[in-house]
C-alpha cells in the first residue's frame, strides 16, 4: 500500500501520460487538481516549441518583473485610494456611524490602518511617541485610557495600566466601541489620551466621555493634526478649541506647537468644576490626505 503522501506522485504519473481519453474518463474531483496544476493551453505547441518558449520566457524575465512591479504599484494605488475613502468617511460621520460601518466589515479597519501607517511614516515625528515619552516621565501607577488607540502603541510601550479603546478589535486587550460611550467606570482613570483620534463629527461627545471617566486632577492629553486647528487654512481656531475644554472644567497646562505636523495640548481637570452646558465647540476640519 502506498504511504499517505504518495497519491500526489500517482497524480503526477497520470498527468505525464496525460492522454485526453484518460482525462475525459476521470471524475471531476480527480480532474480539478490536474487542471489547477497544469492547465494545457487550448492551442498547446508541440514539445520542441514548448521548450523554445521556455527559453524565451527566461530571456523575457525582466519584462515579467516590470509587470509585477506595475501590478504592485496599481495595488498600492488602489489600497491608497481605499484608505483615503475610509479616512474621509471617519472624519465626516458620527462615531456611531463609524462603529456600525466597521462592524459590518472589520477587514476595512486593517485597510484603514495600513494606509494610516503608510501616511504617518512620512512624518518626522509620531505624536504617539511624544505622548509615550511624556507618560514614561510621569507616574507608572497612573491608569490611562487611550481613546482611538489604533494599534495600541501606548499600551504596548508603557508600564501603566492602559484601557485601549477603538472601533474594532482583533486584540482582546482592546475595547471595541464608539468612544462616546465606553464601559469605563466614572472617575476611574488618571490620564485620557486622544492621539489624532477626534475624528467624528460629534467629537465633543468623546471629550465629554473622557471627562466622565477622568478623576479630578486627571490629565487630558490631545494631539491633533496641525491643519485642523489652523484658521489660516480653513481649520478651527485653537483658542476656541481650548476654550471649549476649559469650559468643560479644565486648565490648559501646556500647548506644544513646535511640531510641524501636529499640536499637543496637556489639560488638567479641575478638582471641582461647574460644567458649562451648550459649549460653543468649533468645527474641526477633516484631515484629508493627498495622493502621493
Ligand atoms: N491613536 C493612534 C491611532 C490614531 S488613528 C495613534 O496615534 O497611533 C485614529 C483612531 O481613532 C483610529 O484607529 C480610529 O478607528 C479611532 N476612532 C475614530 N473614531 C472613533 C470612535 N468614535 N470610537 C473609537 N475609536 C475611534
């Protein structure tokens, strides 16, 4: 009896004999692997010419390489376009709509994040790394909530306990939800982070949620794309944005605008604060990436 791996060799033997008659007689389940492994072209040249064609194929290899790189370029262009479409969607819909959208097709989240990381690779400095350094230079016993964590870089790089929150999760440590409504307890975290994640049209509701879960004297750290907060290019007035957060019950401790691509705000929640209702939040301009 033949060992279990042998049937493949048997298949090869049958294929070499390869008469049309045999093939016609075989069942469809036998035929499928034969067809998949060696599809005979409809006008197969005789053996001699086939060998010559093989030699030509070797000589033509650079052309195949060109085709492959052209295909790669086309694929990259398509996925770049797909990323820009998803990015625009996230900036122009509510958090709830974004949550429902990605829930229907979680693979889109991977498309979004590979495009996002490609874009970010062109930035001289990553805002998330600045925030990680800031956290490392403070208290490792602080509990952190990372709103819109992406690939959870914060949790992966600090000793603190971090609640990582995003729309989709294939990582059990990431809480998948619309961050306007998290399952975190009230007054339970020392630091709330929004690193390039105030994307939805209802972004003030994310800040209100952070306010609910932050302890008194807790830190609210926000990094945003510079152009979204640049009135000279149609962005919001950064003073008006800060003013909204101050009215929510915070003091602005530091505004770091030295980076070319992003602005960082470090707010601290007041011990006791009277929350102003109907805060006049500025609209944040969507951050649309250019085709490279
Ligand atoms: N903070 C990460 C990722 C930034 S990309 C980093 O700096 O690397 C912005 C992230 O915010 C995306 O992963 C997006 O899915 C998430 N996000 C946007 N709106 C959200 C919402 N309503 N609820 C949860 N996550 C949201």
